[in-house]
C-alpha cells in the first residue's frame, strides 16, 4: 500500500464573473424620475472682468472718502486742539490786529527802520521755485554780496570794518526762510539805530530778547524770526 501513488485530484472549475447588481432607489409617487444632467449648476468664473471693475470702483470711492475727506478733517480737528496757532498758519498781526503774514515765510522789507530778511532768489514768492543757492565758493555769491552792500549803502554805509555773516548775504534753500542767525541781525543795528533814533545798546538788548534756541538742543543754531522782530519794533518807533 505504501508504494501506491495517490489518486489525482480533479481541478475545480473557476467561477465566472460575479454579476453586480445596483440598487435602484424606489420611485416616489408623484415625482418624475431624474433626467440626465439634471441638478447640475453652471459655475461662473470667480475672477470675471465685471468683478474686477466693481472692486476697483469700490476701492476708488473708499480711497477718496478716506484720504480726501475723513483723514484731512481728522488731522485738522486734532491740530486745532493741540496747537490752533500753527494749524491756522502761524499768522502774525500788526498792532492794529490785521494779519501781517506768517512766521514761517519771510517778506521783502527794505525800510531802513526795520530789520531785513536774508536775500531771496524768488523775491519771497512762495509760488515760484528756486535753484540751489550759491555756496561760499560759488562766483554767483559775489553778485548777492554786491546787491546786499548796495542796499546797505542806500541807507548809510554801516558795514565798514564789519564782516557780513553768510546768512545775511546768501539765500536759503526755499528762498523764503524767515529766520536769521543773531549775528546777521546784530550787524544791521547801526542802520536801524540811525533810522529810529534808538540807541545801539537798546536795540542790541531788543534783538537778544528775540533770540530763539533750536527746538532740539544741540541740533541747529540759535535764530531770530525777522518778521516777529519787526512787528515788535513797530510800536516802539510809533509806526
């Protein structure tokens, strides 16, 4: 029995494909069956031309309202509370109350009894632009120096043995700077004294009382606002 080979096992036939049965939902009475393509919604592009135009117009309107109206009104109201004088233009007045000008803008004054501002390349016109003022080594500075000396000679030559400060003969970058260094004001005292009959000692003390220190210490130089100085001088000379 041990030598007898086992009987061959018959191969089992492979099963065929298993049919797939899809469940069909039961029909609802009164509701027609769905047709092909039903329920699909047309999707519009998110970045159409009309969308961009509407967004741009909305942004433009908001920008004009904020930057053109809301922000200026807010800043104006805050400035009126913090510093009304500066917010209104830093205006200065004559003794009778009329507006003389702004402490921020120089004026063309050539009266011998008043202190003069530094030269201007635009005749103190704030609506005109000016080129860069000449420096100490620029030949054009000589013309300004001669012009200043001619003014001084017209009302008495009081510049003998006196060195003219640079601020007195050279224009500022804006050509409307109202400030002068104390030296540029003090050099004019002999002329003003001659025209007003005020003593040099009195005018020297008067100018020293109007010297202002820079807003930030050690940044800038002391200065005198010429227009403010002249307005305070007018009542002293009866003008």
